[in-house]
């Protein structure tokens, strides 16, 4: 076994132990899902975006799908605003092939 391979294995083992012992250690510390929800609502309201479907995870990460009628410019701006917001630790975004019906 070469020296570099041995060194890599020695580094990998403690990392695996750390990840198993402290699974939340590498998550966003202090992420508040209520603050993330409020931040997301503010962004969508400010941009007048109703054509979305989203889920907010317990760690504050946003999983959002934009309807087909949302312009590319609005899609890009909304994602950037979410990623820039300090109360939203992460965003998974996509474009749907259909539209989501807003309430009348």
C-alpha cells in the first residue's frame, strides 16, 4: 500500500466516525424553519409569484418547483434571492412542465 493511499484511508476513517456520531454537525447550525418559511413567503409575495409548488424541510432548506408560465428571468431572480437570504440555508429548485393553479 502506498503512503498516499494509507494516509487517505487514515483520514477517511475519522470522518466516517464523525459523520455517524454527529449527523447534525455538518448541517446548517441554527437553521430555523419558521424564519426560512417567512423569508420564502416574503420573496414570493414581493415578486408576485403564485405559480409555484414548494416544500420546506425541517432544516429550513427549500425544495421548490416553478410552473411553466414563470419567466426565466423571474425564475433566476427568485432562486438568487432565496440563495442570498441568510435565513434560507439552501435551495433545490426546478421547472415544472405544467402550471400550478392560484387561488381566485
